[in-house]
């Protein structure tokens, strides 16, 4: 839960609650759930037998580095390139105030992917309502930030994800978060497709902390695939983290900044798979 370094998360959580209240005033929970469950089944998350996969991210802005897109580019075209390069899933930032995201971006990505890979809503989710919003937009998965929420709120999001048939990436920042993730895996893995992720950003500065992903690798629940989040910039990074035990990398800023997103995505996958083979 909240610590002084967690003020950023709590600010984002409050903004998220305000977005939920506004959306709920336009469409109630019962109607939203009915519409969401009537959507066609999203494509399943399929991971490679080679032991390492990529979640490639569409992110227009980073609070740490500023604007990332190239003049309002077509998010759908970017997502198609990610899928063509072999990404197992496409993460889409939908938070508007600090990341310039929108649910419409998720809808555009889902439409452009045409079932090639699932899209994941990445946002500061606080309410099951937002899980059903993701499902209605066509998402196959959602991010749940453990540090930001009380246990009952986490459980409510996971229950909604099970009902909506979405996979969930449980995001952790430290060993305590990973201990909670371990218990959630035990309780929910039979009902929800789970991934556990480690975000190596410092919550006070939003800067990447070198070495944190390796330091926390030993604490990751072994029962589900583990995701290295933030700080993956190159094939060398992917190889090192795969050798440390990570089975996926979530990469946003590096892919958004490069002029060769296809080439970098393929480099990350190839290097990560080499790292798993040698790890």
C-alpha cells in the first residue's frame, strides 16, 4: 500500500477513480458487463516454447522522459508491426493525464491486430468497471498494480478478470509485492491466466533502478511466467534478464523511440531466447 515513494501511484489511483465515476454516470455496471461479455472472445495469450516472449507497448508519453510518439502516429500500424515481429501481446496505455492514453487507442489496436495477438489494457485500474471497459474494447488482458491497492480491491479486479475471461499481469515493485503475488497465484491461477511482473522503476523518481530486476528474480512465484518491466533497452538486456529467469519482457519506451521497431523487437526476442537457452 501507500508509502512516501508511492505518492505517484496514489495520485494516479485517485485520477482513475474520477474517470470511473464519470464513465459510470454514462453507463451503469450492469449494462457495461452485459455488453462486455457479449463481445467475441479475444485471442488467447500464447507463449513460445523457446522460453522467452515480448509484450510490446504502445505508449505515447512517459512521465519519466516525456513524449514518445512521432507526431500522433497510427497506433494500429505500430501494433501490427509488433505482432509481425513476434510479440506475444500488445500493451496499450489508456491513462490520459500522464501518458496521453485513451480507451480509443486500445480499440484501434484491437481492430488493427485482427486476432494476431491479444491486447492488454495498461492503466491504473482501481475498479472492476475498468476491467469490463477493457473487455468491451476488445482487450485480452489487463494490468493490476499490487502496490496501489488494498487486498480486497485486488481480489475484486481478479474476480472481474475471471468473469470477463481476461489474463492478468500482476505488477510488483519489491519482495513484499511478490509475496502477495505468490498468494494470489495460489488462490487464482486455476481461474485466471496470470503473469507476474517486476517493475524496476523507483516510485519517487520514476527512474529505472539498475540491478533491481536481477535482485528480485529469486522472489518471483515459480508457478506462472514472470515479466521484466522497464529498463529493457537492448538485446543484451533481454539476454541478461532471460538468463536470470524472466520469461517475458514488457518493452515500451525503447520500442517507441527507435526508428526500427521491427528490428528491435526481433532483436529482443532472439537475444532473450538465447539467454533462456544458456540460463
